[in-house]
C-alpha cells in the first residue's frame, strides 16, 4: 500500500517525533542558557502565571501532562534551590501553597527569554495560516486522545 493510504500514520509518526525532538532541543537549550531543564521551567512558569491563588500540584500536572509525582519532584528541586516557598494551604492540609521567591521570579524571567526564542524557531518557515491549522489539528488530536485515555 502506498504511504497515502494511511496519512494518519504519518501524522502520528511526525507528531511523536516532533514531541521527542521538542523535548530534547528545549531541554538542551534551557540547560545551556539558564541551567535548568525545560520542564522545571514550565512548572515554575505555571506557578508564576497562576491567576487567583497558587495552582495545586494536580492542576500543574494536568496543565503540563505530567504525573503528580513528577510535579512533586520538580517542586522539591525548586524549593531546595531557593526558588519556591512551599507552605501548607489554608484550604487543605493536604495541599501546598506555592510561591515563587525573588530568585524564582528571576529564573522565570530568564527562562521566558529562552522560551520566546525557542518558540520562534519555526517562525521564518511557517505562515500564520500554517500555525493556526496545526494548532486546530493538534487540539483535536489531544481532545480525542484525552477522551480515549479516560476510558
């Protein structure tokens, strides 16, 4: 059968490959520029950009498609490095209130510069229409896969 017979196979293969390459390239860029991995930066950024009150670890996990255990490890690393204050939440003793320290806000500020550069890599090669179509496609795939995962 021709490759055209199964375009979804190519779509999913390239999606998987793009995700892996994105993680590797992003991690390397963040490690080189600010000395932390991209995922730790994303956890810190999620805390920094939280609306009313700090997000729970479960909310961060859901937002970033991580396990709660992975988020806990990143939070502990950030706490040990002095970037994050962790206190018992007033809402529940089982939850923690997460607050960036001044050093943590500085890491996020530096990381945002790296992240903007990283996100702009495809800018010279993709049109606004290309990006909008890709976002719509990936959003649909994510919604379908999330439904499948909940079964």
